[in-house]
């Protein structure tokens, strides 16, 4: 069993026109994990989230708000249940995010007349401003990811990710 990932393997996966990787696997044995899709997806998601957080900086807006604000913006009046499903978060993790967004004056929750146990969600004027700010950061972040994936591979990569989501969700 080999220890960690060799630097030769890391450099092979990065073309000359791309930046040097920030992450170097620790010198430990990964065993089967090294070549598993799930483990590498988790590491990639974590790295992407951390890079997005660095881009956003120390503003009062958290990168984790972006998808929630974007989905509410695109679907005014969306229910918490539908948002939870679209966002890939269960209600127990989404509710505190919505509580925080509501406290900050970015989201309005209103009970649905047709179902008093459900809420509809809309962005406030400040919520739209926050979404636009985070969208600017997200677009720049996504552009950097596009450069890493390379335009010729992006559609295939997205198809693979969507296939994973569709079959495992």
C-alpha cells in the first residue's frame, strides 16, 4: 500500500497553463479511497467551497447562502420543502439557514393560505442585493473552475455529475 499521492501523479493532472495545486495529499495511506469517486467528490466539493469562501472574503455574506438565495430568487414563493429538495439539504439543516437569512432581512417567510404548515419564501430588496453580490463572486469562482475542467470537457463533466445526482439522490 503506497503512502499518499506522489507529487508526480499530482503534476500530471494539472496542465502547464493551470495554476499549481493548493492541496497536497498528506503523506498517509489512502488505500481504496484514493481512487473512489465519492471520496474525491467530497474533497473537491470541500475545496470548491473553501475557494469560494476565500473569494467572498470576510463580508457578512456567507458563501453557503448563495444557492439558497439563488433558488429563492429564481422561484419566488417557493415552499421550504421544495427548496430543501432543490438545494439538496434536509429540513433540519435548511431551517437554521432560513432563520439566519430572515433575521438578516434577506428573506421573507409567509405561511401558505392553502397549507398553514408550509411557508412560501421570497427575497427582500436587501436579499436581492445580497444575491447579486454573491452571484458576482460565484460567476468568478465558476470561471476559475471552468478553466480547471477545460471548456471541451465541461459538458461531459456536468453530465457525469448530473447522472450521479439522478441515480443516487
